[in-house]
């Protein structure tokens, strides 16, 4: 078993393609949204949005730095147990699957949201957007956040280090807190319509059919 101290070319390329893929998906979605609304998606300038932008930029900067200088993996606190030749290829392969899935889900989510795309919770003076419950949103309530999580986990598998691990955990936690806030907002705005939707679609993954059937049966007995 040989432990390496820098990223392989395969890992570098995978890391670069992942970051570029997410950047392209984001800017295309922003461009399309601007054409539909005539403005960029309105959002509140609060601490949580600031942290979302900050951690996303940090993720991009740290990843691009590794592409430029793969020896930085040591400075980032390389997790040597995940950098040996026996499992590194498998981790990169899993990372590629997660990253590609994330990019595809992001494109799909942004285009299906149409003019309902918002960056977080809109200001109070902005008219609430229609609730999207078709397409991928029929099964998953937060595909955009799921996409980011998948991409972030993928980059960690390409370059397993303490720095990226902390960033990935921060992304997952901050995004989850944002989701909880958005769920409360959508409940207040759409009321029973959103609560019905909330019971039919999973937060990150589709709900099991058997579980939903049990819930529907219990409701029918009441």
C-alpha cells in the first residue's frame, strides 16, 4: 500500500470539471432567470445568505487552488488513509458519479423552477413565486441544495483533506438551515397547499412509496 502526498492528474481533472460544471450551471440559470424576470432573483441580504455565498466561494477557491498546485493537499491536512493507491481510484470514481449527478440535478432543478427561482427567501415586498411541484420537484423538494451537497462530497473524495471535509460539512449544515427557514416561509405563504406537498415529496430524496401508503391509510382511518 503506497500513500501519495499530492493529487493525481485524474483527481485534478475531476476536481476542475466539477467546479466548472457547477459554475456554468449557476451562471446559465442566473442568465435564464434574468431574461424571464427582467432582474436577478430577489433575496434577503441576511447573515445566512452571506454565509451561503462565503462558504460557496471558499469551496471554489480551495478546489481551484488544488487543481493549480496539487501538493497543497498536504497543507490542507491530507487524510492519508484515503490517499493510498488501493482505494484512491475507487473514491475518485464514486466522486465522479456524485459530481455528475449533482450537476445534472442542478441543471434540471434550475430550468424547471422557471420564474420561481429565488436565491433564498425573497424580501417581504416581493410577490411570492408560484409553488413548483412537477418534474423533479414532484419527488424532491430541494434538488438544488441536494445538487450542491453531492458536488461538495464529490470534491472531498477527489482530494480527501481536513480543509475540504470542514467545508463540505459547513455546506451541508448551512444549506440545511436555509432549507428549514424556507420551509417555514413556504408554509406561511402557501399554507395547506405546501403542507400537502411537503407530505408527498422528500426533503432531499423521494419518499418511499410504502411509507406514503401507510401515512395515507392512517389518515383515512381518522
